[in-house]
C-alpha cells in the first residue's frame, strides 16, 4: 500500500471548515483513499473513502486531485467533538483483505 | 447489535505472565484484525483472519498468538508478557467486500510491569 504524508497537527475554529490535507504521491490506480479518525484513544472510526471522484457523506467531504497524488478531507462546520486524530490511508480496494496501515495521522484541535 | 466487543478493558500483568484478550463481533463479518497502539503512535497490525480456521501475521506478530475457531470470536494470546507489550490493543472486523470499512472495538489497555 502507498505511503501517506499528513501534517502532524492543525487547529480550527469552531463552526469553520476544517481542511485536512494528505499527500499520497505513489498511489497506484487500484488504491482507494480512506479516512478514519480516533477520538480520545477510542477505537478508530471510519469517515469516508474514494477512488478518484469527490465524495460526500453526512460526516465529511473528500476531495481527490485529478492526478490522485493528494486529497483533502473537509469537515464543513467543525465542532468541539471533531477534535481527534485523523488518519489518511491508501489501500487496494475490493476483496483484497481490507488490511489498513495507520500512520501518525493529523491531530486536529477544534477551538471555541 | 453490540458491534465489536473487547474484554478486559484494562489489565496489569507482571513480566512473564500470560493472558488472553477476548474479541467478539455480532455482525457476521468474515475478516477480523488485532492492532496495537503505543502512546502517541499510529496502529500496527498484529494478526488478522479472513475466516474461521484461517489466520495470518501482520506487521508485528512476535510475542502473540491467535486462533479463529468461530466467525464471531478472535482471541489474542500473549505468552511471557514483556514491558514492550505495554500498549492499547484494538480488535476490528469487516466484510470482505463492499466499502472496506473496519469496525473497531473500544480497546484493551495492557500494562506489563
């Protein structure tokens, strides 16, 4: 699976959009981009994933660049409860075993 | 559905002791995983299973053993506990196809003294 690079930490004002970047310059054509988050050392929680098109669900939006070498997770209206570590992961999709490798992630601090 | 349930939530072991971390899921998922997370670090895969009777090593399997006799249960055995095994252990499960979403338990915090 391709390696990802994320900033170590970010701050965001409550109510504003949080934009979390991820670089995955060695991503291959059959690898998906996944985002998870971990709140207060709880078990990680799935947020969203995508292959090449932008995706949106009730939690967030995922913007993937046309060359697929980077992506951005957007939390449109961040709340204090969104304070967490956010992990960007790339892996082969389909039924390839679903093993995910979690790196250091980005520690997002949402401030009042 | 309870999802993924792990026991115990906390445990303190002495060096050389053994124990089993229990994990059970009620979502009929084929795939199950054990991860460990050291303080301030990401998660590392210890072992995984793609179905009953089938297990395989992940990134950091040394010092651990697993078994998968049923779809629901995936216990992790620590033999001869060492201080380096002090960590938080997470069990997860998933369907083999679909979104690839992993469902995690709440974790088991293990301290070896």
